[in-house]
């Protein structure tokens, strides 16, 4: 893959990357930083991409790893301003109603990842499986649990 092809594919994926990082990190500055870090790592490791067909999945996996690392680094250290920002932050899409966004925000991270990838980013079960590195059955169970939790929160 040439530099131009890489840049084009990254530009095509930029909005998806931002929404995924936003759903995980919630802080805009952290999201932007995570996306930039993921793009840089992807460029540095471009030679490890075995099949260009899976570029988007591969790039999203790198982003999720970066986001998880950031979450682990700041584990449970939250100041009051950040907490307030998190509780009022919007999740992925402006088209999603406020109640749905708040319910989605309240889901556990692993379930929220699967829900965002499937319902907002239109990833298939197979793409989510490859991206998260989990069995398809686990993806389906997380989506099922997510739907159940969403129903409970929204009823």
C-alpha cells in the first residue's frame, strides 16, 4: 500500500475512528489524541497488514487498543470537571436521541463497544469479531445484553 492509498483510506475512516474513540473515552481532547496515535501506529506498522481488504478493521483494532491503554492509565482517577463532562458528553451520533445516548453511555465498555460498532458504525458481526478479537458468539451475546440493558434503561 502506498502512502497516498494509506492517506486516502485513513481520511475515509476518520469520522468512524473519532466516533469510536468518543464512545470509549468521552473526553474530546483524549479522543483526538487517541485517533492521531492510532493513525501514527498504523502507518508505522503498515507492513504488518496482511490483507488490504481488512484495513478498516485493522485500523479500528489499533484505535481500540490505544483507547483501552488510555483507560487503563487513568483508571479511576477522575476529577469533578471531567466527571461532569463525561455525564453530559454526547455519544457517537447527533441523530441518536438524548435518552438513547445517555442509556448507551451507561453501558459497560465492552458492551458499548459492540453496540457502537454494530448499530452506529454498521460493522457486521464478522467485522466486530475480527476487530475486537473475540468469537462471533461473544459479539452476539454482547449485542443481546446491550439491547436488554437499553430496553431496561429506556422503559
